[in-house]
C-alpha cells in the first residue's frame, strides 16, 4: 500500500503489487534479443470512509474485486490483532436471491484449483478436469443476450462453489441501473456494484473526486458488528 491522505473523514490511497516478469529485450552489442527480468506493477486508487469503513476502489487490468479485497483483508489482519474482514455491502446473499435482482446475467466465471480441500471423488465437470490431470482450470461463460443461469452447467458450477470446491463469479445488469454492473461472488457471499467513472487519460486512474462521488451514493451505515470493511468497486 502506498501513501495515504485523509480529507474530510475520507482516507485516500493506492493499493497495488509489483512483480518480476521475463521479457526479451533488444541488445545492441549482440544485435539480438536477450532474456531479461523487468519489474511490472499496477496500483488501484481507493477511498475509505472512516464513519462506517465503507470502501470504494478502481478495478484495473490485473487488480479485480477478489484480488483487491483479499489484499486489503491481509493488510488489516497483519497490521492489527483484530480479525478484520472485507464484506459485500449487501451482506450475505444467496445466488438465487441475487439473480432475482438483475434482468440479465452477462458473464459466469468458475475457477477450480485441485488440492486437499477437494474430495478424492468428484463427479461431473470436475471429474472431467481431473481426468485431464490439470491442477488449475477456469471456465468463463459470456453471453451477449444473457446466460441461462438455470441451465444444468451453471447449476453444477454453483453447487461446486457452494461446497467449497471452486469459486464462482457472476455479472449482471438491471434495466434501470444505467451502465452499472452488478457482481455476485461466492467468496464474498454477496454483491459488488461496478460503475463507470472518468479516469486520467495518461495514468488510467480515477481521481479522488470520482471516488468521492461513488461514496456519496451510499448512505452512512451505523453498525455495532465486529470490524469489517464493506466493499464496492467503482
């Protein structure tokens, strides 16, 4: 996490990552491309309201809802002795209930990683994946006119996610919601709202004014529940 600043009860900052990637760079002396390791990184601007710990953030190319919320949760837990969590603004919501709130499901993504938490014997799609000797698989369904969330495939993927055998993320839209996109994730157990906001043409980042506008869309919540940081993405 980079430097933070506080203005009128709002904490502004950037959370990101840096990693080494292998590339081939041109070398004038050898007149050929040579393998090299260079640093690559990405940061996501965020704003956190101190009154109720509600946070909005910008998703970027390599920083999605799950990666941002997971990183924020780890930072909070490592910095204190409290069991912090990052939760959806809507609280715990079943997929079937979420599906009733959107008019169309535009995308369903399922991620399966084989390991000790997955039982030795599985059926259906996971059985086929295991037959291929793959340790990690991602299935990404996208539909222009909408995905049938009641079809056998989606129902099977959802059942696996509910049993902890994978992670399912679904995206949907409502006719009265403009360009807002609503995301349900099995790992969060609730909904995240994605809104389009203006970004800097050079850096590609949203400024604090855009983040503040998104925070103002959500009324301040007063709760006596354990420490948590409800999350929405803007």
